[in-house]
């Protein structure tokens, strides 16, 4: 047993992750410059969601239903918050003038590196909470601030550090772009990992739900690239969800919110956000100034 699960679970999960990354990297449809690229991205996103569902079912059978529900909740939080990452990726690629085919490569390597960095972040977060119970208060307050920042700022796309915006990749070089993808993912992990820790303290659940979510981030980007501007009220929904998990973390000493209730509340928040955004999606969007969020 290591960090919440046996060696077999850890090895099996990482073998599955590596296999999916390799399949995605060598798919013929991965050449996203083709007109059918968006359709292929939706199909691959569906494949990854099915794989995640199978893993959750297997976790429910072999471990416990509670662990499986925590995994699903963590996956839902991470996936929802990762949608704001897509705005940032879109701004980065437009700023660097990266073609769709090269975006595929940049995201593959960038997200691969982000997996390693997130593993470090999660290990640190779980260790801190296990050793210092009072750290949950700090995480809770930080999540409240993150919720306020999202609602006030309007979109996380403005959170790109100035030094990244000033990067000018050399001709033919994707290294600065890959670096930018990894750095921005880490910046968002500072918000999302404490949010998942509010749902579960099991290192295996927190880690696997995070990795499963960002594993599908690249295909989700190509699937949603043309629809991102329609999600104009996304930041309100994400802010409300962060505020909820902050309350859950701050009140954890006196009140335990069942994981089923947490899933229902988060699902309702996202559903309302999606419906309102879709209804308002046909209205023209006035261009907004990009300002840095402190």
C-alpha cells in the first residue's frame, strides 16, 4: 500500500495514462488542420470520458463507492476549472501565431510536463493537510479569494503573466510555447488542487482525478475552440463552485457535506451556467480589455 492505494493501482493507472497519451499522439486524426479535426477531437474526448467512467466503476467495485464518488467529484471540479485554461491556451496560441498542427504538438508536450508538476503539487498539498490540520483554513480562505477573483476578473485568460506575454519564440521553436503552457497550467493548479482537496484527502483519488481531467484537456481544447467565446458566463459558475468548495473546506470541522450532495450542487451550478451562456450566446460580444489579475 502506498499513498491510499496498492502498487498495482498506481502502476495500472500510469500504464493506462501512458497508453492513452501514445495513442493520442499517433492518431492520424491528430493533424488538426484537417476540416474533420474538430469532430475527431469530440470523438477522442468521448473516448477519454468513457475510459474515466470505466476507471470510476472499477474503483467502486474494487475499492469503495465512496472513493469512486470522490474521484468523480474531483474529476468534475478539475475538468470544469480546466475549461478556463482553454481560454488561456487560445490567447497564447493566437499571440504566438501557432498553427493548429503545431498547437497539437505544443499541448501534447506541455500537458505531459504539467502532469509531473501536478504530481509534485498534490504530494505537497496532501502532506501539508495530513500534518497540519489548520492548513485547511488557509486553503479555504485562498479558494474564497480565487472565487472572488474569477467573478471580478471576468475570465482567467487575463492571468497570463506579463513575462510569458513578452516571449517571442524563435522561428521553428516551440519550446517557449510549451513552457508557457506548463506555467499557466501550474498557475491554475494553485486554484484547482486545493478545490479537489476539499472533496477528498486520499492522495490516490486526488491525483488520479486531476490527471484524468488534464489528460483530456488537449482534445477538449480542439473540440471547444470554436465555442469558447459563447461561454461568456463561465467565470460566474466557476466562482460559485470555488466558493462552495471553500465553504465545504472551512466548515469541515463541524459539518460534513455528503459527496452526493456536493456532486448535485456542483452539477446544478454548471448546468445553470451552461444554459444561461447558451441562451446569451447568440448576442454579439463586445471586445474586452485584457487586464492582469493580481
